[in-house]
C-alpha cells in the first residue's frame, strides 16, 4: 500500500493529463484494470472491499498522458461505509474527464443500478462489460451492442484478467474525450408522479440556489435530496434550509401516494429500469451445476462448512511450520556457506575502524540472516497462502461462518478479513477496517488488529520460541495470542460505546487462483521488508553502535529497569531493544544480536525470559507505521489510547507470565 | 388548545403511530412530533392523555407503542380516512393526489352512521384510491402476514415485503445491494444458533447476519402451517 501511496502523491501534479476514474460495484475487476493500464502493482483479491482508498497512477497511452484513478467499489452513490464514501466523493468531486464504469457481466442487473446513477450525474461514461468469460460459464450471454444502444454510451466487452478489451476501453474513453465519439446517455425516467415531484423540487432548487455544490445538476440534487442522502441533506441545509424543507415535504408526499418512503420508491423504480434493460440484453442458456457451486455449498453448509474451515486452518499452520522450517534450513545453509563469508570479507576491506567493522559485520550478517531465515520462508509462505485464500474467495465464506463468534466481540463476520490480513501486516489491515460501517466497529477491529502478531512479530516468535523451545511452543503462543484477542474483544465490546451493525456481504463466486497474480501480490506485500525493513535495520545497527560508543546506553537502560527487570524479569539491556521495536518489531531481535554481539540468544536470556520477552514484543505498542495509520484513520486521540492500552496490556500479561513461570515452573 | 382540536390530534396521533409501528417496535417521541407537526413541548401532555385513555403504552426515552385498544381505534380512523378518500375521488371528483389532504380533515368528523352509509354508497370498496387496503367495519385490516427472513429454512423461497429499520442506514445498505421489498430471494444456507444466512438473489449471493435477517420481513408462497414440512435440502434450480 505504501508504494502506491507514494506514487499517488507524485501523480497529483496532473498538468494537462487526462483524468480517468474507474468506478463500479465491489469486486468487478477495477483494480485488475488499473494494474493492466498503469503497470502499478495493486492488491487484487476475490472479495468485495479489497481497495479501500484512492489509487492514482500516471501513464502514457497512445502518446497521451493519462491519470487513472482506481476507486473502492460501491453498490450505489448513497454510500454508507468509509470506503464507499471515498468512492462516492471521488465520483462527485474529482474533476475527471471520464468515468470507466466496470460492470460485472455475470451480474448485470444489480451492477446497472450504479450505472444508472452515474448516468444521472451526467458525467461522460464508458462501460466496460467485464467478466464475460465468467458470465458465459454461467450460461449468460449479453448483447453488448444493444446494451450500448439502450444506455446511450459505449459498452465494450472485456476479460480484464486476460487483458482482453482493456485497450479498446481506454481508446474509446479517449475518443469520447476528444469528441470523436459522441455519447447520448439515456435519461433515467421515473413514474409520472415521481417525475412531477422531482421537477417541482428542481424548480425550488433552481430558484433558491445560485450554485450547486460539487457542480451536480439540479435534477440530480433533487433526486439525492428526495432519497434523503444524509451527507447531501446536511450540506444543502447549511446553504439554504428551505430547499431541504421542500424536499422533506415532497418526500412525504411520495410516501403518502405510494405508502413507502421516497428513497425506497425511487430505488425501486431505478431497479425497475435496470431490470428491463438487463432483461432486454440477456440471453440465458441451460447449463450444468459448476464444480465451484458445489464447493460453495460445501463450504457454507452447517455440517461441512465448519470442519472444512478448521481443516483449512490446520493445513495452513502445518504448511507454515513444516514447509517453513524446511525452507529455513535450506536458506540458512546457503547463506552461511556461500553469502555470509563474501559480505564479511567485503566489509573487512571497506570499514576502516576495527570495532565498527565487528559491530557492522555481526549486525548485518546476523541481522540479515535472522531476516532471511525467518522472513523469507515463513512470511512469504504466509503471504502466498493468504493470497490463495483471498483469490479463491474463501475468506468471505469464513466471514460468514465466523459471524456469530465475532458478534461476541462487538463486531460482525466481515471484520475477520482485515483481522486475518493483520497476520501479514497491521498497516493495510487497519486500512481494511474502512469496510466496516460504524466508527465503533472500526475502533474495535483496529484495536484487535494491533494485537495480531504480524509477520515482523512472527520473526521474533519463531526466532526465539521456535528456535529454542520448538514449533509446538510456537503454536501454543499463537493460541494464547488468540485467546488474548478474544478476551480483549469481549471486554472492549462492553467498554466502547456506539452503534453496532450486522453482516451484509456479497459472496463472490469461487475462482481458481492463478500462480502469477498470487506471486505478484506476495511480492507487493513482501517488498516492504526489502525496501523499508532492511535499510532501517542497517541504520538501527549503526545508531546503536553510536549510542554504545558515547556511553548513553546504560543510563537509558537503567531508567527502564524497574519495569523491564522488576516486573518482567528481563535483562536490563533488552529494554533498549524495545525502543527499536517501535520502528519495526523484528528489530528487537536484530538489535539484541547487535547489542550483545551474539546470535546465541541463550547467552542473553534463559528460556523463561524468552517467553516473557516474546509476549511483550508481540503485544506492546503497535509499530510506528501502524500507529501512524491508526492516527490517520481514527484520530490521534484514539491512536494514543490504543497504544497506551497495548503497552499496559503487554506489561500486565508479561508480568503475570513472569510470575507464573517463576513460581510454578522454573 | 380547544378540546375539539385535541380530539382531532388524538385520532391523528393514533393513525400515525399505527403506520409507523409497521416498521418498528416503538416510535420515538421526536419522530411522532415531527410527523404530527405538533410542538414537541406539548407532546408530553398529548401522550399523557392518550396513556390515561389506555390507548398507548408510553415509556420515556424508549418511545410509544399502541395498546390493543389504541390499535382498534387507529384502524377505525384509517377506515374513515380511506373511505373519505374514496368519497372525495369517486363522488366529488377530486384528483387522487389531492384526496389525502382533504381526507385528513374529513376523517375526524365522520360518525358511525355516516361511515356505514358512506361504505354502502361507495359499494363497499376494499382499497383506497392509492391502493392501500380499507379496514373492514369490524376492524379487520388485511395484514400482510409476513415473517422475519431469519425464520426461513434453507431452500425456502420468499418475497421481501418490508425492511424494519430505525435510522434507515441498514435500509440504504440493503437497497444498494438489491435487497428491497418486492424482490424474490432464496435462503441457501443457514448457520445454527442464530448465525448468519446465505441469501440468493438472482445471480448473486449475499451473507446476512441473523440480526439483519430478522429485520427483513418476507412472505412465502407456502401457507404458514405448511412451511414446516417443506425442508427440502440441496435442491438447486438452474436458470
Ligand atoms: N473470470 C474473471 N475474473 C476476473 C475478471 N476481472 C477480474 N476478475 C477477478 O475478480 C476479482 C476482483 O478483482 P479486483 O480487481 O480486485 O476487483 P475490484 O473491482 O478492484 O474490487 P474492490 O477493490 O473490492 O472494489 C479478482 O479475483 C479478479 O481475478 C474477468 O474478466 N474474468
Ligand atoms: Mg480494487
Ligand atoms: Zn389513500
């Protein structure tokens, strides 16, 4: 995510580049489009709500400078959750030249609802009729020429994953901008009485408002007001409350006439239009039940769904533990016998000071080894497994099955997806909470995510517990961690005030994950380790050496010793490494190596201390990147509150573990 | 405030409560005041009066609920309102979009005797000009006998009748996803112990939490007493 962010900042100075928005329902392939057009690696997964922020990318197309913006998916313009609000704000506010509306051909009718809303806005659009391969498999054939005729805008059939039709879509979009193709968008016509009411409100709007915010048309505003769109109503109320009053009165009139709220009536009529268009262009063929439909039933059914879910978890752990440790041995062997000696020699010649050479060479070689030995096998394996789970669409089934349990923590099933992502990295996971509807749920989920051992913490857990006690102990640690999360969730649910909502989530069809996208996604996530973690590691080691050299280390360590030594029973100097852990969690381990000059952690701590140390590292303060994203997403007050709570939690649980281990075990 | 005015307000209040209760358990005082166009400050007096008459059950902060007696009276007022509407359109030649407003006035001055004669003269109509059912003389209204979606069993088909929602956020979300009154749905799977369910709507599937499903009312094609016997499993149709 961070990388896309950086690129997006660069893309802001657009100049005379043409701006194109990618809009559509969730999970229709917008990000695949974005990736295909710009070449920028973005996360693509088979569940709704993968993209939760604006992603901009600049590229050249046929010699023309264009800026493509990938939006979060949204079912309608009357948006609810944060990610949908981002999409809607972009559609209403970004001064785009054109919108490419990505439509799922296998699910045309519902997708057309948003298309009709886009047409009402009167921004020029081009429709990409995506996933026609999928539609065909399900026995659905769509006459795209007729659809184009009915909608009055170009419709181009595409298969984004195979790159089919994407070029044509962009070409057509550019032609529309240049005026080489003229579009005549259909007018969405409502029933006679609704039309009369819309026109009446339109008149009021034209009379009372000099300019309409966001440059939308009077008719569109009238419809949005009649639908009672909270954001728009509030906005207009501040300009001229009489308009809102008129809208309210007219909406009531609709309700009297039709016996249902105006918003519902309008939606119904819009669906009516979508239905008749879809019906006119769709032909359905008889077909067999697909294997994946059987799989769908198996994985959601009461009797088979839960056993399958548990098996998936067990298989995942087994893969990580056995596959990971096998790869680890392989890598360590290769590193120690081939790469490490070369680096060592190189450093010997480059670094002039002998003391510095020792520190750097030790820190770098052992640090890199710790990184490589654990990060590469375990973390990449996890990311590959996660990518496969995401691309199949299984995560949504898990969300469905877990709904009941998540309610005990004040959340609903959908929150399970960001929570699982948290095992990879907390930062995108916290961003992922945008799909939740209320602030309360977001705070709750974000808090729990910070307790999830991300891959950096996995490095520590495996490096200490895995190495010195065994993989079974690692499993126990993870289970304990789950218990801590569950108990914290249970208590937070009672403490945090606010609204709770329920699960409403589309279940996408199962898809076969393809190796190349899976590896690409793994790399997008993994590169953070390469680009950020390794430089930080090197600077951290240098900084630590400098600190030690200038004699600052001991005073700082003794300042922290009441907690570190007194409560947690750890060696005083380990407190220093906890500071570095704020930057990145795995640095606690790496800095131990640099600080004590050995990779044999048993020389630093006994087993009992290792357990306490690991627990503390896992729980205390979410790393600085997570903290920043918490602040950005939920406000700094909440971020600080979460950070302090996790520190207290770490000290309490670490202290208790220390006590238990001291008195009952060793 | 004159006694006659208050009497009119009482009837109107009952009528509005009856309509609002269709979508929720209890009606908030603020909402009631707004719909009634009645000053909030005088609401307590009005509600107190209704409560004393045994027409409503009023709990501060929680809201208002009609008692059985209140419901009966409300249905009577609705009958008179809708008969008045018919009278206005069928006999006096009003436009149907105007009928409602005038009927609001007329309904309060109709006596039992007038009501009876009106019904006869109009040929015992069953629906108002807007298509809403007119309750019968003995206070029966053709209720849609719908049930919460959460009560359906896997493989059962139903049509959504209404969505109960206090603040319309849920309604908005569901409508955007194509879950709204009039839509045909099939329950595909259902988790035990108040878990979520999987709904099939046309070409796509949506998972709904139990709490959400219990706010969606549906009508099955199968009569209620037959429903229990219809727990077929695994029957899939392909369109
Ligand atoms: N069969 C098929 N699958 C596709 C096609 N286009 C996209 N997909 C798949 O659809 C899923 C969703 O793709 P994304 O690009 O992440 O969808 P999105 O619209 O960005 O989704 P959100 O970010 O959640 O709104 C992925 O699993 C894609 O592989 C297509 O043309 N055919
Ligand atoms: Mg996306
Ligand atoms: Zn009527």
